[in-house]
C-alpha cells in the first residue's frame, strides 16, 4: 500500500535549443573591415556522434548529434582586411564524473593574424 504521507510527482521537461549561430561585422580605423561568424552550444556532447559524415550538419541542427552531454563548445572566425582572428573553446564541467565535487576542464585555442 502507498504511504499517505508521500506524494509521487511526474514532471515532463522539454529542452530548448542550446545552440546559437551569430553573424556580425564592422569597420574600424584600427582593424579595418571584418566579418564575425560564431557558433556555440552549451549542451554539447562529444560522445553523441552523427550517423554519418554526410548527415552530421543536419543532425547537429536537429539536436541529435553532438548534444546532450552538458559540455560547451564555441567556434569563432573573424576574417578581416587588417586583422583576422579565430578561436575554439571547449568546457567539460565534470571531467572525472564526480557530480558532487566536479573537476572542470577548460581548453581554448586562438590565433590572431595582422
């Protein structure tokens, strides 16, 4: 028999999109003209591979590939007439799977060309 002092709750949650694509640009006397393209995902998943190379981009936008593991990935490219910059950043919030006292890993690679 069920305990009258306890209640069972069922909560259905639907995840919103966690990816973002941005385009921008500008002109400056210091760096010249430039265009900025950036893509980021705050619920990236290295372990969730696409079905094939040909379907990887559509699967990424549908949220069925490279998503759901709680990692973050950011790609940015800013080609310009005087200065160009490129960067990749990755974050694993729980590297050792400790959950209560997580050890995070942050890695970034960037390049600036003048």
